[in-house]
C-alpha cells in the first residue's frame, strides 16, 4: 500500500526485526506482523511492537499508523505456551502495555485484517481507530475453550459491539466472519479480499488531507469517556486473571490440553 499525501516525503527503508517490519513513508507508518506462519504474538513480538509504537509516537512527521500482517493470518493470538506460571505475569504485562500504547497514541491507527484474527490478535486489531477486514476473515475470542478469558475484550468489547454481542463472543468463544464483525460494529468495513487495500488507501488519503493536530486532539475527545474506565478496567481484568483464573485447575487443564493436542477434562474448580 502506498498512500499519496500532498507533502509526501521519501520513504525510508523498512526496518526488519525478528517479528515485525516497520515501513516509514511520512506521514504514514506501516507495522507488519511477520511471525510465520500464523503471527503468534509471543513476548519477542510484544517487545518489538512496544518499541516501534513508542518510537513512532515521538515522530512529529507521522500522523497515521497502519497495522497489517504478512502470511495467511493477521494473528491467531497470544502464545499459549506463555501461560505457564513463570511467564504469565510478564506476558500479560507486556501485551497490555502494547494495547495501552495503541489506545493512547495520538496517531490515527488503522488495522488491516485478513485470514484468522483470534484472541490477542483480535484484541490488537479491535483497539485501533479504524478496522478494515476481508469479508471472509475469521474473527473470535476462543480463550474460554482453554478455560481462560481475553482481558482486553472482557474490558472493552462491550463498548464496541454492545453487552449482548460481547457476552456471546467471549462466553462462547465462537468465531465469526469479517462480514458479521462489520454487522455488529467490531470493524468499520468488510470487503472482498482484493478490495481491502484500496479501501485502506482511500481512508489514509482522506485522513492526510486533515490537520494532524486536530486529529490527535479529536481522538482524545472521542475516547475521553472510555479512557477514564479502560485503564482501571484492564488492570482489574488482569488482576482477576492472575489472582483467580490462573489458580484454577481448569485453566491449567485447558492450557495443558491445548499444548498436548487433546480434549480438556474440566473439573469445575
């Protein structure tokens, strides 16, 4: 994707990291998830995303950040192997740090979704300002099937799609198409795969005709009400996850069953 800006500057060579690539074409930056084959969000990716977002926040020449992915999936979510007792706190802290950077950035953020967009991957996309998805993409929050729950979605999804839709997705773990995601307000538009890039490019082009300062301040105003609750709500959801959920036998059973590729045997405790 190469959006055209009135005062476009020369593109900088992409920065290739182990899990993401960052391409700068001021006033646009593009972050591409590239952890083949399914863009699992492991701690290394979280670190790279946090650094990239912090660096972009300091750049006055960047107004729009596009978050996309290479391969056949946007992301199937956070690394299940990181749910072990010795890693879970670090994993949640770092992932939620990335989410808070996305939520708090002054830049306009756009997620571009194709293929599977599940769990932490769906959380990453849903907190962007604008979301464009292929209509045949697969969205969902399947954590409940592992005896867990998605803290970001548990905190913020209802504000996007309403309480009933949020409860349906989080409590059942069912997946939905990009088309259904658009119909309930989880994304802005669902399009045929070959039309997604053009729609994103048009959106970027329209944004670049506007004042970056006005966009940043307007973002602050749009989210003023939710921001008062999101930080505290996410911290509370994270605390419940660590102090209550991860101490249950069922949470450990669900994670172990996933790793061992077997059906979990729930004990209800």
